């Protein structure tokens, strides 16, 4: 059952922070697609919700002067998935957004909500990890920039401080043009959380640096640096070896979606496939 | 009859209502001054209830009524009265109702429910059906011997067995000794949930004059009334049950469900409506589920590939209560051989209580579960003999002149499984295209089901004309999407030569106002209600003819119904029906006849009870519907995932009444079958007895994205002798063979057999790895 709570709506970042301070048990509300079902399921709701969707500056997806991209915290997953700047320059993020939930869900859910919720299976986290995103947060003590690599602490836990509001997620110019392959295993075709997902990304031509992110196989979304280094050295020929490294690096558990051992095996299978698919794609484009 | 309406692809008569949202479901009905109920449920799978203290809850803000087993120690159940409204001395599963509260808001009800104090003394729990029949097993119902029941089920007092049907035909032991090849295998089917879009909801009010009204999402308003009266010792005259639109049932809303709890609370606070709307989690663990099955089959074949001896041992996990489930056990018994003729049979269908969620009816009524075993077994035996599974099936299948396991000799009206097998095999002649990196395979399975119902299960209808000639057809079956309203309109239009737009099917059954119908289950409505509509139409026709005969001065035999008129085939005259619907008035003012209306019923004819020791019977059931399905799949050898590329289904339905609706039933059934075959399973924790996946996040059913690439539905039309224009039931059959066909296709694709449903990717991968390790 959904308990009573106070609903407030902020019109500016300052107002959001102040509203948050105004109650001992506040929560920021974006799409609510994690927050509301959880409040209903647990029978515990925060005392106050601070809706940040009406803050105009949080709704923007805009190019940064240095060639990076800033995604406002209130931009929906659907909006990010279809934004031309994202599709053309950061297609990996579009792919991960498209994999999340269902069509109607993506209209409400936000990328910021997805990562603040810090689930080990957060789909957009895979792209943000591979693209070295930076999270911009405003809090009682001012504005902070937190690397995505330092954001996830444990299941449902982030390194954000109490009362900190994520205002934007920035993708660095250096990641623009990166291409990736997402291997995502689910129990049915649509609308399912990943049992395992592997995203292999290659940074833009010239560098050919690899990135490997894994979902649903450790307490947080994770990168596997050792596998990346190996792929940087050996390219697709190192796929099997990289797969073995990733299998060893992940820390899956048994749950209703799958056993730990199956998940571990799938990390290997999906990783190898993604590497080969990426190589084939590059081959096909003659790069 | 040269059919004009029956057989046409007419659109659903209630389609507009449903797609516009005009249709009202139980939870949409705004009841004046309604209270909200919440049930207090057991956290233990098995415990003695020492004390229930309702004091604090009763005093909580907004609370208007509280009730527990102390107030209502009444028994309820359709075939076996083994359940009480609320637990009295013990709880038997996690979710068992212990008490309930009614309050002004859902929040107040929930808060008050948490204040009910229950003192439990936990008892050892029985969570594995196989242990339930061992000596010394935990007893779930020590009082089993004292429960009321219908005569045709046989619980065994002092055990966990709530029903046991024995089928003995020929001499199984001797035939097995003479067999050239013997194969024995054990198959497992887990409990699954119906997952209707609309969860269970019931509301009740006792008015100040003492009348009980119940509004409920149910498949059987009359059966709900009957069972409520038995439970609370009320007269049928003082109880009214009505059912608005129903958002899916699949068997889970058959019999009686939440109604007694809502009624108990309503009795505590006369004058107020009390509505009990459970949530999705409760729907998963506290509402009824499909029973689990452990099936052991022994098949003995001769050198020619004819089965000579067949043993079937079905152990059903009925869960905590078997009120309805005992009849699934029975149906699985008298159908234990599936679509085949087995000359020597030893069949045992045994229902066993456990401390797990409550088993009940589910689309197919045990048939998908036993076909999972039977149809894999037939495939396995065929392969062991080096025979083609299709040929092997054709050699052994039932057909006219063949004897079922209960000794019934099928006649030429019984339907032809051989034709269905041929049709699927024909569709399979197309070569299976290779797909890079995937293993392709195809598999076939047959299906049969008869309606499982009391021998006197009735459907009745009322036809009455309006002043402008519109015909109202009152039917009391539930149309939750299968199309009953549409086919009832088609039969009425057919019989009276009326255009469809002149017919209105009135179908929100209300026991005060509607004609009696037993239940909407057993794939029986098109058949039973269809027959009743045709009979009632004949009676209306007779009333028109009697009037017209006087108007036209022509004998009744010369009259015919044509284009909305009664025509004298011998002379010139005709009278429009519209001139007679309220009686006919002559030019001088005198009037004959009156408002045209008629009632009629259908009750199955000539059904005979089973012999109690052997289950032999010349006509145990009203009809059999046979069919077959073929599946083409691709298996990903790296992940174990199965993709269903093509499904070919063929059923002998006697008569296709509406091609669009029957395609819908077939596709829907196939997809539901794929759900149970590929992904569905209620995961009950082996220690705590809790359902671990009681949510739509953790329990998956297919979505439109899981539809097979190609779906074909074919139909054979061997007319059913007692079917309306030859039609027989099809609603449940469409999901019966799907998982077995899937498993057979898996074997064809990669040589692995999985005997426990569902075929998850993980299981497939592990089986593939085990096979590779052996090679
Ligand atoms: C049917 C269904 C299917 C789903 N499928 C998927 C799936 O496939 N993959 C997947 O990854 N997820 C899935 N989800 C989970 C959820 O939709 C996503 O995590 C979504 O991105 C959450 O975003 P939101 O805007 O709705 O977050 P909210 O629910 O509004 O917030 C989530 C959390 O983040 C906090 N928060 C939100 N915005 C901010 C901010 N700007 N600053 C600080 N804290 C903030 C909130 O306080 C809350 O704790 C699914 C959910 C449902 C209901």
C-alpha cells in the first residue's frame, strides 16, 4: 500500500534543495518509476517528495562548448534515447536507454533516476561507465562533480551526500563517436530486467580503446579494466581471454532470475559475442 | 441448416465497449458508502493458531468491522469442504486467511490489519508433494475424514490424499511382461499462477432487511451463490450475486474465492458495502494457483510399435486445500491416456495436500500438465524404437471405434486427432531453414480434453423481444474475452433469421434476474449456451408461427421464417415479425398472442458415473476435443535461449462458429502455453514456504514481443452430435500441447530432454553442457 506523503514541486534547483531541507525525511522525485513502486511494495514512503521535473534547467539535453554533452536530470530516458545529439555522437547511450523497460515506462523514467537508484542492473549505467560520464550534483555544500566510477557504492547506494541533487550527467568529448555492442539476456523478449548484460565499447577511431561494463553480476554496475587492457592489446583475438577475465572478475549471486554460475557463464558468452560483433561492424564499415 | 451467421467472421459484439473503456469491471463500480477490507494472512506455511486478538484492530481509527475464525468457523468448498472462511485451529500455507478488517479507507484497513495479534505455534511444514505420501508425513488435514464432499471423490482419511482416481483397463502387468520394449520416465510440472489482468475482487452488503448482495469478479455467479448459501446457511432466496465485466479468469475465478471473506465482514456491519480487492502480490501467493504435478509413466510397446501396456502415476500437488483441485485430479485420471488408445492401463491420479499455495482450476484443468508427460513420453519411445514420432502417434492414437482408457468406444462424431496430426505434419514438410549460430528443430504434440463437470451441469438462456423487434438474449456464462456474447448472438441470428444488429446479448449475470448457468469453465459455454439459444429460438419461432397461422389462415407446417417475416410458402401472404413481437392486433382491435419470449436450457445427455474401482464407463463425459500442435524453434547453444519461430495448430472443433474468435483463442492459448513452457514457475522457498517471486517483476509471462514469428491455426470439422450446429469446446485446448511440443522440438534441435517445466535458458544450457561432456 502506498502510504501518505507530502508532495512538493520545485521550480529551481535552489528551491529543490530548500524543500529537501524542510523535512527530515525527503526524497527527490523524478519519473517515480523506482520510487513509487518501492514505496508501495514496502509500505514505507518518504515523508516528503520533492518533484524536480518542473525545474526548467534540468530538462535540457545540450552540447557543451568543449564537445561534450550535458543531460539534464529530468530528461526522460525516451528523450535521451531519441535526441539527435545522443544518437549521432553517443549512440551507446541511446542503445542502453532503448533497452530499459518498455515504451511507456521510458517516457517517465529518467537517466538520473536510473543511476541514483543504483541498482546493479541499471541499464544506462553500462553506457555511462563505458563513456566515463561525470555526474554534476548540487547540495547544501555547493556544486560537486562526481565521476561515474565513484558513484556506485553498493546495491541502492551511491556516494551522493545527503540532500545532494543530481542536476546533470555529462559525457566527455573524448567519448564522442564511441561505438558499442550490448549483450543483454532476459527471461522474455520485452520489458524485463537484465539477468546479465555486457556492454563492450570502442572509443573513437584512432584510439581504438576498449571499455567493458557488466550489469547484474556484482553489487554495483561494474567495469572490467583488465579485460579492457587485453582487448586494447589483442583486439578481437583476445575475446576469449577477455571473457575469462570478466568471468573471474564478476561477483554474481543466485536469485529468481538466474543462478550465479549461469550468470558468470553468460558474462563470458555475451562478452565474446559483443567483441566479435563490434569487430564485424568495424570491418563492415571498412574502418 | 445452411448457416448465414454461424461460421462468419463477425466482429465481437462487445468490442466497442471494451476498447472505449465503457465496460465496467467490479473495481469500477462505485458502491455507496463502501468500506475497504484487508485480510490478515499467515506468515507460516503450517502452524497451530493459538489465539487471535482482534481488540486493537477493532479500536483502530476508521475500522467498522473485524472478523476471524472464531466468528465464522464455517466450511466452504465446491467438491470437498476442506476450507474455512478464516483459519480456525491451524493455518496451512503462507497467505492463509486468519482474520479480516473493514475500514473507511484502504489505508485504515491495512493499518488495522497489522494490529491483529495472532499467536502461532509453528508446525513442521510439508512443502514437497513427493514426501506427502510417505509414511509418517506431516498431516495437513488431520480432520480429512470428517469433511463433506460430493460422492464421486475419494479422500483417504488419515493421509494427505484428498482424492485418488484409479483407472484399470485390460491386464497391464501381463501386457508389460510381454512387451518388446519398456520405457519409464518421470516428469515434473511446477505450480504456476493464472496472472489475470484483473486481480480478484469481491464486494458484499447485507441490507437492513437481511438480504445479502455480492458483486464479484467471478466465473460462476450461480455457483458462488450456491456455495455462499451452504457456507453461511442462507436461503438462495436471500442472496444475490452479480458479476460485472471480468478481466480474465483462466480458471482462477471458478468456484468460490474471496466472496466468503467479504460476506463475513458484511454480516458484521449490515447496511455497508465491504469490498475486498487484493493486491498483485496476494494474487500470486494467496489466490489460487495451478497444481503442480509429478508424473511417472511406464510404456510397453510391441515389435510393431504399438503400445501394449501403459502405466500412469500422477501425483498432484494440491497445495493447502483441495476443494476444487480434487476434480482436476479426477479429470486427469479419466483422461490419463491422453489422445491414445492404450489397451492395458494402470492409471492412478492422486491429489496430495501440501503446505503450499492452494491449487485449483486453470485453463486446461490438468491436461497441459499430463500432456507434458504423455507427449514427451510418446516422442521418447518413438526415438528409442527408431521410429518417426508422427507415425508412432498415428499408429497409437484414438479415433472412431477405438476405446479410451475408461473403456468408452468413440463414435464417428468424436473428432479426429489423426487428421490434426496429418495437418501439422503437412505444414512441417517445408524444409527447416538454417540460421547461423542457432540449432533448429521441430516438435509435435497432441492434445485432448473433455469438460470436467458434474453430469447435470446446466446452462439456460432467456430470449425476449423488445417492442421494436430487437431480440434480447440473456445468457449467464461469463464472457471474459473468449467471445461467448458474440457466438450467442450468432446462434440467435441464425435460428431466427435476424440480422446481427437486431440482437443484444444481455450478459452481466445477476442471480436475481438472469437464467441459471452452472459455471463458465470446461470449454463448455459455446456448446451448452449455444444449444440452449437454439432451443429457445425454436420456441420463439413457434410463438410467431402460431400467431401467423391465424393471421394468414395457413397451417403452421406451411410457414417459414424469411428476412424478418413469417411467410406462407403455399400462398401469397406474409407477416413481419415486428407486427407480432408484442402479440398481433387485428384491424378490428382484437389481439392474439403476447410479448414473444422463451427460456431453454442445455444439460448433457446420458452421462454415466465411473466405476469406483476401475473408472470404466461407457460415457463418462459429454465430448472430447482433439488437436495437435507443431512448433519450430531455434536454440542458442551459447545461452540456452529458445526462440519460437513457428507454431502450427490444428483442432477438430466440429464447427468453426466464428473464425476470428477461434483464431484469437488459438493464438492466446499458444502464447499462454509458451509462457508456462518457457518461463513460468511459482518459486516457493523450500524452508519458509514463501513465494519468492510474487510480483510481475519476478514472475514473467509473455508479452506481445514474445509472439512466435509465424502462427497458423487450422481446423477440422467433424460435427459433434449434440453440439450446436456441430460445435464443440476449444477454449482450453489451445494451450494444452504447447510445452510438450516445445520440449520435443528442443530434442529435435539439439538432442537434449528436459523433463521438468519450464524450459528456461539456464536449464537448456546446462543440459547441452551435460550432453557435450558425455560425448
Ligand atoms: C515496469 C518497470 C520496468 C523497468 N525496467 C527497467 C529496466 O529494464 N532497466 C532498468 O535499469 N530499470 C528498469 N526499471 C527501473 C526504473 O524505471 C529505472 O531505474 C528508471 O530509470 C528510474 O528513473 P525515475 O526517473 O523513474 O526515478 P525515480 O523513481 O523518480 O527515482 C529513483 C531514485 O533516484 C532518486 N533520484 C531521482 N532523481 C534524482 C536526482 N536528480 N538527484 C538525486 N536523486 C534522484 C530518487 O530519490 C529515488 O531514490 C523498471 C521499472 C519498472 C516499473
